[in-house]
């Protein structure tokens, strides 16, 4: 059963170029994304359409591994979309970075279809995923503003 599209936004008191550079570096993922245990870029070069990442995550007590592919990306990295290509259930996500003077507004969407993978109702999974997204953005804000 597909979940409703989840959305979260945050404004970070940091220039957009610095925020994009930090998020683009997948080695930073475990520092700000609560579920990510490990993130490995499997494609050479800068992030672009077709870039593949292998991610090991923990969600609802289970460790899952998935490959992600970037499906759309602006040249400056201010907007991108990605989808899972392997793993227990399909996920699609997008991130948009908008300059607000000396700060950056980030908006993320996430769509998950947990199917029969979890034995709890989809609304429960959706609530937990929404809470994780909000915590992720709070972590990202704290990390980047501490360095500013």
C-alpha cells in the first residue's frame, strides 16, 4: 500500500552553495540522516543523472540495503530527484535548495511503498518516516549552522 507523499522543509542560516556541497557529499549522510548507517557512491565523478549510491539503513528495527539512482538533477545541484533501484520496497525522493540571501531553504519529498515488507500499517510507517525526515533536517541545520 503506497504512502502519501511525505514532505519536510527547513531554513538553514548558511549559503546555498555550502549546503548543496555538504548534502552532495554522501560520506556526510550518516552524520545527518538518522537511518543511514553507510553510504557508498558507486559512480565516478560529480553527482549527475545516472549516479548510483549504495545505502545501508536501519528502519523500524531492520537493516536494509538499497541502490539509489539520480534520475534528475540541475547543473548547480539546486534540485534533484532519485529513486531506489534495489531493496525491499520502492522509494522516490527529491530535494530543492533555494537561496534566501545568506540562508538556504531546503524542501524534501519522499514517497514510499512498503507493500508487505513491514507488518505494521502503512500510516504508522508514514508517521515514523515523517518524524525521521524532520529529525534529519534538524540535524542538518545544527551541523551546518555550527560550522558557519
